[in-house]
C-alpha cells in the first residue's frame, strides 16, 4: 500500500487530501466530521483508511476549506457540499480505475453527505448522523428524545461507579430530576436539521446504509427523529460514537468492506 499526499482545487482554494492507493475498482471517500482534520481523532481515520486499503480498496481523505492544511473559510458541515464534490473529482482523477465510489461519514459528516445531492457517489454509509440544530447540542435540556434519556440512565444504573457516586452524594439531584422528567415527557418538535435530513433522504438516488452505535446518544437521537423503517439501518451493540472499541472497530470495517464489495 502507498499513501500519497496531494492538493486539489475547490472554488478558488486549494484543499489538502491523502490517498491510500490500492488496486480495487471500488473506492472509499472518507468525509471528516466536525472540525477534525482528515486523519481523524487520534489518527482514527488514517488507521481506518490503512485497513481498508490493505484489503484492496483505495481510500481518499481530505480537509474541507478552512480546516487543517486546506485554504479558505470554514463555513461548517452544512455548506461543505462543494468541498465534497471537489474531493470526488480529485479522487476519480487520481484513481481512474475506480468505477464505483462509496462515501463514508460519521456524525455531522454523515449529515453533510445526506444533505448534498448524490452526484458522483454510488453508495453512502452514514454513521450516527447529527440531527441537532446549530444552536443546540445533545446536552441541551430537552434536546434528547425520551428513549435516548432512558437508555442513558439505564447504562448509569448498570455502572457500579455511577451507583457509588450517587451513594456518596456526588450526583446533582436537581439535574437527576430534570433527566428523569425528560425520560417520561414526550420530546419537543423535531429539529430543522432532522427535517432537512428526511427530505435529503427522499432525494437520494444511491444506496444508503446507516450505522448506529448502540451506546451513542447522537445515534439514538437520529433513530428517534427520523423514520428509519424503510432504511437500511445496522446496529452495533456496545459501540461508542467513534467505534473505537475493538469489536466495534472490526464491525465498522466489515460494514464498509461489505458495501465496497457489493
């Protein structure tokens, strides 16, 4: 496997990319979430790219405008469609043997891929899509659906360390009461972003697979906000948001390889 660093144009700016070369006719485009650089947190995406390329499929990663080594203004994931399209064009130019392109994103990178038209992408893998509006977060009171809050507190009750915190008075009883109240009161209105994602899914013309981590509140919020009954949704029990657990990492690799081999 050969790893190459390169740059490519995007609306007058130069973006930085990394290509892990391999001989496969299917290639993986990794879109970074948040303001993470293309290597990912603790080089997790670089490691993922190496494993997938080692299995025979080329992998392309990039920094969107204003992030990492790329030029331009960082306008956030909602406005990254041009960056993604530029990366697709660069990937196909650098790997002319790639006939089928699979895109993968976690969290708001998954949402960015859902929001943009699927031109140039043959299959989409969206992990734990972000559904909270910009002014809210999963820690905002009322942001999480009751099902996600119940799951959160059930996990705490099964954790001996959390039980000891409660016995020793280390738990804020006011916050606990608010949390328990949120577990039984119906959630408020669906966020604007969740509605936009639902619309985006209706406009997608490629295969979409959704990967949801069992212990991730972002994944739980997505499942509560978006009707997933007609979607290809796959769950990984015991996995955290970034699939860093050994069993979750292996599971994630297998899901991606399944789509590349389809």
